[in-house]
């Protein structure tokens, strides 16, 4: 049996905004190390909430999330930030690049937050941008790039601190078919380098490359499908 | 990438907002610097004027308050209250030289000018005056003027000045002394007393003692013999500085309020920036920025506002104090401020105090917004649209 890098036990998230909204209920989930997994389901049924919880961006109302042997629900905000910094990389639908920084600086900033000195930041950031084919856009601003290029910057940034796991929230949601294909190539490349990748998506094209697909509906895990 | 670079890029992304916030703090700092630098040279200037008076003791009418004591140094009009009988009693004391002053005012070309009635011969010896042009002669028809007065009103020896309807010939112009003696028209004491209708009274008596170790004894003896009060030059300086200090502190407090108002401008700017950059804060949190990192990034932005505003305010304040000093209206309170000598440009103390004040105020203003930014929930921030 392969080692599980992410384990969720009885994960429940209820939002209290004057009234209670159950976003996620009693979700048990295991994601193997080195796998490429997708979380699918209708909009507003808890996919992104699940991703935020397993990425340590949010805390569950009840239940536990383990990253390896580390219980993310038992550590404080600073330790959680440290985990996000070194062990998890995020890619979002709207790219979430910092508009005042260049492409190179957007990657460097992740390294800066991990305490890498400026010289080391530059060399490694250039290498990562080379990996995603943006070596000629180092000094460009995000608003000078296409959607596909921005998403590639976001992937390069997510890899900056050599995380164990990459969490992607609708990464192809704003991309055209060609850019989506390029994105998938990059995702597979990253996965082949040993990174665990978890993607929240509606796209069947993206789901087609996944090893496992988790279906979420009404905040519950309905089924797990094995692709290969 | 460094934190400093990130802070600077964020600070300057909205150029007009950046400039207006900086200007807000600069204006406050500039007013503070102006008042601080005007005051810095004050003590030296007061001492200089006291030295120019040349007396160790000043005999005044009983009941004079500190404001009137200031006028001994500034040359403002003083009430005439010491009769000649008392002047003679004081002058008769062995071991002292007593020089009576009658301080009055006149106007030349609508400009106020100090007129001092003196005993010509003792005064010249007492002050070590030298004549630049003409003769040192003061009588019922002749006057001697200070060098600045001559320069200001383009007076030459032989010219006439009218004081209270009486014409006086300018007999001599004194050599420049570099103090308030340059700003006075001198008349013979008896002539001045008659002209101003003050009988045989004088305003005060400057006293030089032969033995400075016996000052207390002289002071006591003067008060025993005549119905007068005595202050030493040191007491005079102390009381003048105390009054000046009060005025200066009040003005500086007003300027400090201007800086505090600018601090609210910083709070407002930072809160707006946090609102606009909420999603970016979420990105930083997703990338692993700790709460203290977010806090420090926003606090550095505020501090930089203080630093840059402080530097600009310092430059503007020094320029303002340099150019404004000569235009400050002369009065008991501002007489010393109104001379260029009283402005000490680039005093390290003023620079240090002001920069520290600017940065500390900006940092204090930045604490609340920075705390607010650091306490945002990552998922809420990153989902913000």
C-alpha cells in the first residue's frame, strides 16, 4: 500500500454568517504521495473548501487533516504558515499574482518568505520560469501576460520552495483550450518529478490525466474513482 | 526580492495618494522644524543681548514683572519709574558704576524705532563704543544713532530726524556692535526726559560692579538705599528664557498637533491600502507569510511615510525658518526670534528630534492598520473580489 501524504478524518466545515451553512460534512479522504488527483463536483458543493482545509488555509469546524504525520488542526497560525510556505504550493483560478511585481519577482517572493537570500532566489526563480517556458518574460508584469502565461508563473511560484504537494483550485478555469493543454503538460511534468498534485476542477480534460478522482456533492464525498 | 523592495513598490503604486500622504506629514514636520530651529538659537541670542547690556545688575522699579525685564534686553518701551534721586543714591555706592536708561519709542518713516536717553560720557565708557562717522556729541539738538538705524533709513551725519516734533541733527554714527545697540537713536538723558515729559525719571539702571564676588552685597545695599528692585544678569536671562520657553513650547505643541493630524492621514491611507490589497495579503498568506511578516510589511510602509515625510518636512522647515525669521513681527515675545542669528540651521538636535518624532508617530499610526492586515483570515482574504 502506498504511503498517504494527505489524510482527512471526519472533516466538517460549517460557515456561520448569521445562519449556518454546511460546506463540508464528515469527509474522510486519503491521497497517496506522488499521485495526481482531482476533486470534482458541482459548484458550491464544497470542493474549494476541502482544498483550503487540506492546504491549511482554513480550519475545519470539526475533524482532522494530516499532512504526513502532522495534524494541521493541532498547530497554531504561525506553524500553519510555515507548512504552507515549505510543504504546500498553491495555484488558483485567478492566478493571484502580485500586480506590482515582475514575473521574476512574483516567484522570488515565495523564496523570500522562506528566508532564501536574494542571490539564491534569483537563480532558482529563473530556473523555475525556464521550466514553465517563461525564460523570456522575466521582467514582464502580470498584466502584460496571457492567462496561460500567468498560470505558468503561478505554477513556477508554487514550486519555489520545493513543496511536497501542489494544490490547484480550478487552474484551467480561465484558460482557453490551447493554454489548458499547456497547463496539463506542465502539471504532468511536475507530477513526474515526484510532487503530489491535487486539482479542483470541472474540466473533463483535466480529470482525464488524474490517477484518482474524488466526487464531492452537498459537502459529502460521494465516491472515489481510479483512472489508472 | 527583499522586504524593503516589496514595501517600496507597494508604497509608490498609487503615486498621488503616496504624495498627498507624504505632504500631510511634511507640512506638520515643517512647521515643527521651523519653530524648533527658531528657538534653538534663542538661548545664545538672549545671552548675547545680556552681554551687550554690559551690566551685572539691573536696577528696576519695584513690582516689575518678567515681561518688563525682557524689555530691558529687547529695547521695547519701558515705563519711567526711577526718579533721579534714586539714580544718584545708587550711583553713590562705592564700587559700582550706574548707567541710567530712559527707553522710549519714536517713528521714522512710519517704522518704530527705539529712543534711549543716556548720560553720554559714562555710557560711552561703559559700552566701549566707537564712532564710525561724525562726532560723539549728544545735547539738546544733537543725537547719535546706531549703525543699523543709519543704514536702514539711509541717515548720514548732518541729517535731521524729528522726534516728538523736535528736530535733532545726527551728530555721529556708532560703529557696528552686532547687537541691539545698532538699532537705537541715542539722546542726552535730560533732553529725552524733557521731550517725553517724564520729569526726572528713568526706566532702569544698568549697574557694573568692580568685584563680581560681592554681587549679593551690592544688590542688598542698592535696595537698602533706594526704593528699587535689583536683578542680576543671570536672573534676567533665566526669567527671559522661562517666558520664551513657554511661548516656544506652546507653539511647538500646536505644530505637534499638525503632525498628529497627519498621522490620522497615514492611518486612513494604510486602511485604504489594506482594503484594496486584501486579496494580495491572502496571496502572501497562501505563500506562507506569517502574521508578524504581514504586520511588519505594513508597519514598514507607515514608517517609510514618516521617514520620507520627515526628510521633506525638515528641508521645508529649515527653508521656511531661514526665510521667515526676518519677517516675524517684533514684540516682547518674538524680539529674539526675529533675527537671523536666532535661527540655528541644521542643528543636529533639531534633525534628530524631528526625524525621531516623525518616524515614531508614523509607526504608532501604522500599528492599527498593520494589526488589522495581519489578522485577516487567509481564505477570506484570498477569496476577496
